[in-house]
C-alpha cells in the first residue's frame, strides 16, 4: 500500500466519497508532502484540536511507511491548515515583538511545538527592526517554553 492509497482509504472510512476529496503528493530528495483537500466541515476530523489529530496522523504515516520514506521528512497538510497557522503565528509574533520593544517587558509563550519555536526565532532574526530582541527556549518536553525579551547591553555589544 502507498501513502496515497492509505489516505484514500482513511477518507472513505470516515464517509467521504472520492468526489469530495483530493490528495496531492509531492516528493523531493528530502521531503515527502501529502496535501489533503476536503470539505471544510469535515476538516476537523483530520485536524483536531490545535492540529493534534493532524500531527498524530502525520506521525502514524511516518511510522507506518518508514521503509518507503527512508530518511525523508513526511509532512501532512489538510486544507492548507499549516500555512494558515504559520501566518497567524507570524502576525502574533510581530505584534508581541513590537510590544516588547515598546514596553521593555519580556513575553513568554506557553508550550509551542518545535516547528513553531523555530518560526519565532526565524521571524525575529530576519527582521532588522527586531535586532534589539532575543528569543530563548528553555525547559524540557511539554514544559518547554519560549521567551522574547530585549537584548542586554552585553548581547548588543556581541553583535
């Protein structure tokens, strides 16, 4: 069975007909991506609360098709959920960073998945107007958090 066949069976299992969904697979040397497009009212079945079901399905497929994927990263997306979440996070980070610059008060995010922490670090480091800020991750596992704060004078001098 292939990843596409697996996703087709999964969609049919939840009661969708082949006319109601489409699956696009994209492969590069490093990544295999599957994009599932289905009616919006059905997307919650595949996305779940805060994307937890989507993450679980992605992991299940990665483990189930380990031999086919070899060393590739596998990414599953439903109705462009991941892009929408990234854009919302980007807007939130920009607003928070501007507030930290204005008030001087640090902001700590509660749990953020590794990819989201990476995005926060990337957003801050890629914008010159945030050069006076630093983002730091601390903690372990589910207790890991990220803080955005002003750089100290020593940190500014190292730049």
